[in-house]
């Protein structure tokens, strides 16, 4: 039977989290971080490295890695989240956005370097990432996307086109017409990364309190059931869960993403599929798919599923709906017929944060003692490292290369109130799915439905 939920396969595969205490009562700190995912933990990590004298506390509603950081597809990628044109319209300009892209490329190696230094084993393999096209429209789109990327700091040594035979040398996906390879990506086990990071953060002297939901964040203060934490700075690192906090309910839309993982495929099937380089793999479809070959020989594959729940709702400990599991199973069989008969061991879902203009931000307001980061859309595993280090610089009042990156201080307008938000988000993904169907049925150019959806989304 397929396990559904239990936060994620990644979490379940490691067994229960080592328990940490809840916040015992009112507390004072130099910095209070809300949220124990990658953003919050990298912020705490960077703060203590720079200033070992600071008292840094992390407050987590559930447990370390409960959010997207313990549930994601494990693409530690330098891909740029967000709308570059919009970010380039800000004070950092085009050069700032190119700088951000290059910093994101470096972030992949920075995370791998930090893992080596801290002894974090997260099944990391830097095999790059591969986007494959199964229809002429997808191939055109991948080529056009690569051409656009060239003007945003992605050089010929960073990413390049592969023909069908070159894709097949890496991984056998029947019917593929070609693809694009980008070398700035590593496959990771997300929960091993977040748990290893939490241990490293604790070793550095940070206190992590679990089962401590923050009810409200105010100036220099985070309020909890057991009393306030007063601090010079409060860092909000709640990404897809931000809508649960008063005052910021419409800032980031919790977009759902669902995943399945197979049982180990066995050597015979792997001989047919190849994929020895462990590139992470996506497709050129509008309703996107992402996959990885896991260290223990499974395929983990994700996609959108139910895009959005009314009223910015989130899931119940990762349980996803049966229709999405069927959809992902069909997608898996379509990409790898050799894996069609393999049992789906586990299914789950999670939420990631999306701003109204699809752009991420790293922002600090020194007058209020508040800082926050998020809105990485689906590319937050490496970006959250860069964001965390940048938050630490901002909190320490330092002017660095990072604090001048294009996403620093970026402000997006709020999402529409319900029911417009629900209608918009659901309608958008219905359009992307219809566009994919039209292209699969022979349409050779991008469907106008997807073009309209991109305009509505501001992508
Ligand atoms: C299914 C899925 C697949 C994805 N795949 C990829 C991928 O392959 N590559 C990639 O780059 N990105 C991917 N992403 C996105 C990526 O995982 C996220 O961008 C990243 O993990 C965000 O980290 P975070 O620390 O900002 O947020 P989270 O990891 O979501 O952490 C937020 C934390 O805050 C806690 N919290 C929330 N509210 C409160 C409160 N009031 N009080 C206290 N604590 C609170 C939550 O419990 C949670 O632990 C994926 C996301 C999902 C859901």
C-alpha cells in the first residue's frame, strides 16, 4: 500500500526527528528566527559564524524540516526564481539581476562546501539538471528559454542544448526530441540536508525550540503561547506558511506541490534507464514535472497536483489526494515505461511561497527590527542559502556584495482577496494543463492559453 503523508518520504525514511524542547516561557534574544527550514537555519548558521557572541533562537511551529525544506524534490539548483524583467526594473537594474543569477550559481557549491565542512551527508551528487522536450512546442520553448537566459548571466559553459541522442546517453526517456542541460545543480536528500543543518546550527550555539508556533510577529517581538520573545531582530522564515500570520496573510500564496517515490527499481530496470549521472530531470511542459534518481535507487517525481487550497490553506501533514497520485504515476510511466510496474511507495505534498509578481525577496526593516525572505517559487533549496546569508548581513548592518543583489528589498503587491485568489490560481493551472494537452495533441507552438496564463501570473 502507498503511504500517503507522514510529512514526506524523506522525513519518514529517517525516522522520527530527535525531539527538541518547546519554548519554556518569555525570552530575550539578539535575534529570533521564526521557522526551522533552510531559510531560518542558514540565517542562524551565518549569524553565529559571524558573531559567536549573539544569542540566536529559532522558533518552529512543528519540527525541524516540517515545511518544504523536508519535503522537496531535492534539486539543489542555481536556477533563478522569479521574473527577471520585473526585478531589473528595481534599483539594482539588469546588472543586479545578472549578479543575482551568478550568486545563485555559486550558491550550489557554497551549500555543498558547507555540507562538507559541517559533515552533512545528504546524498549530494552534483550531476547538473536536464530539461527534456517530448513535443515540438516544448523543444521550441526550451530553446527560447535558453536564448533568454543567455542575456541574464547564463553562459555557454553554464547551460547548453542537447540533441535526442545526447539526452539518451544520459537517461533513456522514450520519444524525447532534445533537451537543455544546466550544470549548476546537485541532487540531494532534502530531509538529510535540513536535519544535518539543524544539528550544525545547534553545535554553533543556536537554540532551536520546536512545537512553538508563533502567533504574531510585531516590532522586535514574536508572540508565542508561552510568552513573547523580545529581540533586536525578528526574522520571518515561514515561506509557504506565511499566510497563517496576522498582517501578512496575502503576501505569499501557498502553492501546493505533490510528490511520489517508487520502490527501489532494481539493477535490471536501471540498466534500461541509465541515469548514472543523477542529473535532476524536468520537462518542458507548462504544468511542470521534476524528478530525481535517489541514492537508494528509486525515482522521486513531483508536480503541481491541486495547485491551491481556498483561503491559503495548507495540507495535513503532507497527505495528498488520490487523483494527484494517479496523475503522477501516469507521468512516471510516460517518462519511464520500464518503471511503470513499480509500486509507488509513498506520496506527499507541501507548500511553497509565491509572491503576486512571482519574485522572491530578502528584506530588512531596521526601524521595526523585522527581516524576512521567501517567495522562491519552486527553486528555494539553494536560493534559501543565499537568502539566509544575506539576511544575516542585513541584520548585522553590513554592506556586502550580497546585500546589493537585485532581490534585496524587492516588494510585491498583495494577492487578491478570496474568492478571486482561488479562482485565479485554479484557473491558471487549468489553462497550463489545457495548453499541455493541446501541445501533446500536435500543436507545434506554445498554446495561446499558456501565454495568457503567463501574463495573468506576471511570469
Ligand atoms: C513538494 C515540493 C517540492 C519542491 N522541490 C524543490 C526542488 O526540488 N528544488 C528547489 O529549489 N525548491 C523546491 N521546492 C521549494 C523549496 O523546498 C522551498 O523554497 C524551501 O524549502 C523554502 O525553505 P524555507 O525555509 O523558506 O521554508 P520552509 O521549509 O517551508 O520552512 C518554513 C518553516 O516555518 C514553520 N512555520 C510556519 N509558520 C510558523 C509559525 N507561525 N511559527 C513558527 N514556525 C512556523 C514551518 O513549520 C516550517 O518548518 C519544493 C517545494 C515543495 C513543497
